[in-house]
C-alpha cells in the first residue's frame, strides 16, 4: 500500500468515511477536512495491514495545524481507487512511543 494512492484519492474526492470514523472524529473534536489535508498529506504510514478485509489498510500518523498528533486508519480499494477512512483518533501517550511505536 502506498500513502500517495490515498492522498491522490483524497485530492480527487474519492473518500468514504465510515460511521465509526465520524463518531470518533466527533468524540475527539477532530475536523475531517483537516484530517484529510493536514494529517494525511503531511503524514507517514506507521503500520500496514495487508490482510485487512475488505481491502488492505494502514495506520497513518500526522499532525494537525497546531502540531497535535492524530492517527487515522485508511483502507484503499485499488480497483475503484477509493480511500476509506476507517477510524481517526488522538493517540494515547501511554500506549505509544513517539506516536509511532506501540508500547
């Protein structure tokens, strides 16, 4: 999986946000537009889930406009060229080392 494919889908408006991601974004006071642009486009893939169903997925670490870390999990359908936001959240500092490695 390539983060550039996800960014291209976002730029083209080929995004589907799951209900779960919408609830999580609201719970963490995250704005999806900022997640799409700042967090993903300036982010880095820190985990990859190649066997995820129904499509491969990955965890992206990015930072919002005020420098707070944000994790987002994305699936990508290469045939339809659609990115699916599975979940998004503010990572718990007690569970992550440098926001990149699970403790």
